[in-house]
C-alpha cells in the first residue's frame, strides 16, 4: 500500500489550522501502524491447505508455537488411539463454505482470507464456557488503541449454527424463536494484569427473526478497550449447552491482526487535509 512520505505532510503544516493539524498527525501515525499488521501470508500451510500442529508419531501431546510478525501463536496437537486432536491456533487458506462437519474445520465461512488474501489463522478453543484457551503472545507490550483484527466463523461452526448437527438443533430452534447466541471473548493481559475483554458475537438470534445473523464475512473488531497488552487469550460462551459444555463448535478464524479499519478512508482524509491547505495558501 502506498504511504505518503512524512516530508510531504510537513510541507503543508504551516498553513493548516491547529485542529486539522492534530487530525493529520493522528492520521499519519495511524497509517504508520500498517507496517505492523500481521497478515499470516508468509506461512506455508502445505498442499493440504492447513497446518494444525506437529502431531507425535506415537500417542501423546506436542505443544508447539508458530510466529507471524510480532506475535507468537500456541498450538497443542495430540495423537491418541486411532484419533488426532488439536487446540489453540493453526493456519489455513481454505474457503469451502458448503461442506458441513468436522472434516471442514479449517475453512473460513467468508470463503478464504480477507479480500482474497492467502492465509488466515483458525483457532480451536475450549468448549467449557468462559474458559480461556487459544493464546497469542506479542513480542513487546503493544498499545491497541485504534487497532483491531478481522474475525469470521469457520464453516464448521457456521453450518452447525444454521442447520444443527448430531449434537444440537439449529439456532432459533424448530420454530425459529429460541434466543440463541455464540459469543467470542477476547481477553487482554499486560504481564499478569488483565486489561479488559472485548466480546464479538459470531452468531446472535436474541432479537426478532429479521435481526438474527451468523457472521459470514470478515468483520473488523476494535481492540482499543484492551489497552496495552503483551498477551491475548480467547474464550467462548453460548446459551446452547449440555452438562456444562458448549454444543456448538468452539472455533473462529482471524486475519490482519493489529490492523486499522478501511485504511483507504484514512488516506482520503489526508488527501482532503492537503487540499484544504492548498486552498488556504491561495
């Protein structure tokens, strides 16, 4: 993405009113954060289109990590008697939006990465409501003011919510009136100190039928409320539970971590600022 040079902005400063000058400096600083956006596109998911851990050859669990940009992502992969299981973070480039079930757990319901990009991360969390699972460590404390990430459902979760499966009914129930929801909670930490929580509803059927939704596009989530953090963790909650466990798959997909929304808007604002300065010089 083209970014205006600082010198170009500074040439307009003597003729820009103080409030607009402050806005321009803020916009310039915001644009500079684009270099820190974590896109995951340098990762290699292999010919199968996903990576979900380094499974032990024999029965057991391997705890591993992978890094992208300034962040480290934690993964746990288990080999059992005739099965494998993973939790935490993996990565993928798959976008099958029609095949239901566990075998399609690595696809984003938005049809791949954001805006046709390559990779995104997929997370498998705890089915215990509120239990924090998938974890990201940042290389240094990072102020999230004005920053966020894009989130969407996995196809596995979305089709379970829409159509039901062997574990539960579709959201809305048989008559479409059940007030169901599935919410992802994003928790911030700076050292041992909790800094806050941001909630994002992956599906929400608590209103009237016309407002019910399942997230099927990449949605930018503002993480400003978390403040300065060096760790993020994630948990799930839903009214759809049995015996203290969620009935819906506890998965989400994420892309462009530490991004700002619609950077083209910020560029347009800077262009407007420069135009106003030129007019004032006449």
